[in-house]
C-alpha cells in the first residue's frame, strides 16, 4: 500500500512499471467514482437514466485523463475524499435527507389530505341529496292543505282551487354536477400543489447538490493553493519532520514546552476553536433534524386523521327531520244592504262567520350523510423506512461533526505526501517560529 501510494503521489513515474501502476490506480478510482456519480444522479437527483449514463461516462473519462496526467489534480482529488467528512459532505447528506423526505413524505401527506377531502365531498353530496328529498314534504303538505281548503262551504264564496302553487328544485343531476365540479377543482388544486412541491424540491436539491460539489472542489483547490504559497497556513502541528529537525539540531525541548499551543496531527486533542466549531454545527444540524421530524410527524398525523374520518363516516347517525303543519282560520264579513242588492246574494247581511276545518299533521324524513356509493381511496400509511434512513444518515452526519477536525488534519498529511519539499519548508518555518518564541520567553 505504501508503494502504491508513493507511485500515486509522485509528480512523474520513474519507469514503465510505475506508469502502468498509476494508470491502473486511476482507472479503478474512475470506475468507482463514475458508478457512484451515476447512482447519485439517477437515484437521488432524479435525472433520467440516459442523461445520467451519458454524464457519468463523460465525467469518468475526463476524470481518468485528469488524474493520470495532472499531478496537482491527483492531490486535489485526494483532498476531496476526507473533505467529504467535513461540512461539504454534511451538506450533501443533508440534501439527500431533505430529498428523501420531500419525495416520500410530502406526497403521502397530500394524499391523506385528499382522502379527508373526499370524505367531506361524500358527506356534502349525500346531505344535499337528502335535503332535496326532504323538500318533497313541503309539496305533499301544501297539497293536503289545499284539499282541506276545498272543503269550505260558503255558497258562492267556495274557492275554485284551494291548492297552492309550490315549486320544488328537483334537478338532482344539476346538484350532483355542481358538487362533482367543486370536488374536481379541489382535487386539481391539490395535484397542482403536489407537483409544485415536488418540482421545487427537486430543483432546489439539484441546485444545492451542484453548488456543494463545485464548492467541494473549490475548497480543496483553495486548501492546496494556500498550503503551497503560505507557510503560516494550517501550520501548528508537531509533525515527524519537525521532530526530526529538532532532534538533529538538539532542540527537542522546544516541542515539549509548546505542547499546549501546538497539536499533534494524530492526537485526539481538540483546540478551543475546533470545539466551538463543532458545537455550532451541532446546533444547526439539530434545528434541521427537528424540521424533518416535524414533517414526518405531520405525515403520521394526516394518516390518523384520514383513517379516523374514513372509519367514522359510515357510523354517522341518521338525522330525523319532522315537519309539523297546523292550520286554523276563522273569518267574518260585514255586508251592508246596498252591497246585497248589487250582488244579489241570498244570505242575510250580517256578520256571518265561517270556519275552515283545522288542519294539523306531521311529516317525517331522514337525512343521510353517508352512502356506500361514495368512492373514497384508502389512506396511505407512513413509510417507516424513511424515518430509519433519515436516522441512519443523521448518525453519519453527527459523526462527521466530530470527525471534521481529523479529516481536516488528514488533508494536510495528503498535501505533505504529494509535496514533500514544501512540507520541509513548512517544518523549518515552524521550527524558526518556536525558536524565536523560546528566546523571547
């Protein structure tokens, strides 16, 4: 392994054997990265299979040529690997978590809400039909009341037709059509919202993923550039080269007295700045986790609501409606003598009262709110695997918070193995700095 790494980190291969070994290493790396890149584009970012295949193949060929021919590019690519364990890697994992929740949980919530709306639509449709049927009671009552009025016997004052003109809206087809149109409009609005949410999350996730990959490459390049041009950059570690230099110059006491201010690359100790950075990242990640848990909880709540509404809609009790009609009339007519002469009537011109028979009757009807003819889709239960995957990914994300410091230190070791002469210059610079501080003290 050390021999292969030495060949991989050399600027120029020494012979044909090293050249073929370097080509095989770059080829293996390209195949693995190309396969992961294809799976990431097709499964996570939801690109088409043909587009994912074409981009993965083009990316693999370009990566192979770059790694095989450009020495600094190999260093940048190697630095990218531990950088995935830092905040850039966490961004990619966070975008994956958000995409998983958006693709699997959000449509489930909208589907269960649509079930609740279907239940409401069914209740409104059946109650409106039942209410229309109840209006027939008014027609029946008015007709029977007219029959009673026909029994009035006052000679010439008998009414010609005692029945009332009562118009009923009996066009059930129109009512059903209006209810169906209202339900379709609500359903289409929810479908549009669901499509908009999916498209927005997909576009945002693709944009965030592209930016994360670009920034990942930029950060690795920026680190290598500063490592090669700035001797003070990330140079506070007690390395083996520094220890060897101090031993050769018989100044090992410099490292002993500086152990509190300088760290060893392989040591577990964290500086104060590194500890505060870890704490800040933990707070941010916990806030995002609470948001994802709220969405997953909402999915369970929507399912419980839809399931309860669907189970209880068939248990709605029938509402009895009773229409009581009570009618009683008595009247008298004061008739002067000259009116009798004009009308030539045969009854005496007195206050002759007449009474219509009392009418009292009750009509009964039942209002139904549910029907077996309603087509309601069953509610979709929450996908428990989503919570498990998100939990697993978050365990990895939380672990990267504490491993970020050590991943950052491994970046320095990679750069040092690629550019050994620069590492010696950095060791001499740090040794001179420690010597000056020791003399001042």
